[in-house]
C-alpha cells in the first residue's frame, strides 16, 4: 500500500513539473511583451523637494505660478516665506 502512495505522489510531482515547463515554453514564445504602465508627470514640492502627482497634490498660486505641495504644512511654510 505504501508503495502505491509513493508512486502516485511521484507521478503527481512529475506531471506538475512537466506542466510548468510547458507553460513556461508557451509563455516564452509570446511575441508581444506586456506594455509598461503609462508614465505620470510629477511636480516637485518647493519646500521639502518631494515629488507629487499634480492631480492629487495641494496647490498654491495661479496660472504659470502654480505650485504643488505634498502636505498642508509645506504649503503653509511656503506661504509664510512669501508673506512680508
């Protein structure tokens, strides 16, 4: 009885290894590699230098003078430097 269990386990592992080998060969033959994710433009926080995504960042200023901040603390620090 023990001999059959060992043979079945051995057969299972051999078949599993062959299946993984076959899948690797098929995947390697795929001519088109997956496309890299699209790049997202980043803006640099003028206070601490952290790069932030403009769509999610806090902003200050208008038009061409628009600044992007990573936190409310950085925005307050920047505004305090501009105040007379």
